[in-house]
C-alpha cells in the first residue's frame, strides 16, 4: 500500500483556528479548511471510485471519536480505518483487558457526522462530555494533525503547546535536519553548525 500504509488517506497539514460553538453545540469549519478537506476527500474518493458522480463528493463527512488528552478526533471518513486498525491489531505488550475496554469506549462514543450546507458540524453530547466541553464553553480550537483534526477547549491547546516545546527542542535536531542525521548513540554536541 505505499506511503507507509497511508495511501488513499486524506491529509490535513498546517491548520489551527479557534472557532465558536453555537447554542446547539455546532462549530463551523472555516472556509479555507473546508475547501482543503473537500479537495483531499475528492482526490481520495476519485482514486477509489473514478466513475462516481460528482455529487458523491459534495458533502463533508467525518467520524468524530474520543481522542487523547481531552480532545475529540475528527477523522475524514476514509481515515477512520487508522483508529480501527490500531484497536483491532494493538501493539504487543498492552494488556488485553485494557485494550478491550478502550476499544469499547472508543466505539461507544464514535459518531458519523456530516457537515450541513454551511459547513457546520454538530458535536455529539457524549463527545462533548469526553472533551469536557460544557455548555459554558463557547470556543474550541481545531488543529490539523495530518490524518485527522483535533478539537479541544482553546486553553488546552496553548497549554499542550507549551508542554510540547521542550520535547520539540530535544527531538527537532534529529527530525528536522534533512541533511544530517545523527548516528545512533551520538550526542547533540557533535551536530555540525
């Protein structure tokens, strides 16, 4: 399947925006993001079903599922297989009972949602509860995570970004330098200037 098993998946990069929740618990996908997801869905779906009518690609459809760290993960429909495959073939060493309980919780909370004509997504109550997005919360942040979007309370995004900075500084020299890759066991002092 090329691309590390990720061929045929929608990819969403470099997007973060705080959006408002309406009184019915809906958030509107910003036009730029909706257009990018629409293009990616069309690309993936046309490759999988080249003879499908154009109307088949007009609506934005997602699976919303519980995510880690008080987030809701929003998977474009073809991408939900990433989560399902992880639960159905978990890494070795995880206790079977923990995997079963986590899988049951995931499937219990997961919902299929379609954007309406204004590109609004209704966040199901169970997922709002999971992410602690109560009625008093009026804004949430959407962050593109490559194969899914993450929704969470706006203050949590900034908190997680601050926490991630230290890890980024440790890993970035190895991950971002396209020319020099440190040999295993070599320390950062040996990195060329």
